[in-house]
C-alpha cells in the first residue's frame, strides 16, 4: 500500500514541479489514497473539493494531507523517473501512440540533463524521426521499432520498479 501511495504522490508532484497540475489531478490523487485505505481530515476535505476551486486551496490541503499522513515530497528526479515508469506502462498497454510517449520520455530526459540510463530513449526518438521523415530507403521497419520500444519499456520498468521514493531499492 505504501508503495502505491509513494508512486501516486510522485506522479502528482511530477505535474506540480512542471506546472502541469490541474484540480482534477489533486482530486484523483486524493481518491486513490482513500481507495488505498488512507484517512485524514485534510485528505477528506481535499477529496470533497470542487474542480473550480482555487488551485492555492488545493495546494494548502495537499500540504496538510502530506503532513498528516507523513508522506514525503519526492525530488524532481524521483518524480520524473516515476512518471517515466508510468509512460512505460502506457507503452506496454499500447492505448496511446507509442511514438508520442517516447517523445515525452525524451523531454523528461532533457529536463534531467540527459542521464545515461535514459539514452536508449534518445536513440529510439532518433529512429522514430527517421521513420517519419526519412525516405523509404533509410526508414526503419515500423514493426521492429514498435517491438523495440515495448521491449525497452518493459526493461525500464523491471529495472526501476523496485526503486523507492528515496532512490533506494525497496
């Protein structure tokens, strides 16, 4: 249960850190924590808010909830890696355009100053660009490219799934 809470919180904080957070994100986070069995006065207040309320009020109740439940705020890097795992899971589900998901992972890699463990995603992004923009002679095979993307997503999840919010293995 605590692993789920850490992951859900890291996903929320990724959006907060990158100024992408919406009232719906706060509400969804609070619902998932309640579904996981967590309880606090501020969590209940947060979950009962309306989407049109001030984002500052959401921030206030988030802060109170974190304090009441002893949930640590992840670092930007921890939140980014959690979000990458989320994107990798989306790649495996294949519900979205996997090329777009790879590009999102590359954008995250850029914000993290291109760590070596994400270099495979930059290579895949280059291959996607070749597939889209190069002529047929130089174009990589789409099926192989998609299989490689799924393989790398599974590899990333397996490698980093057991890394906790503090970067240590659970």
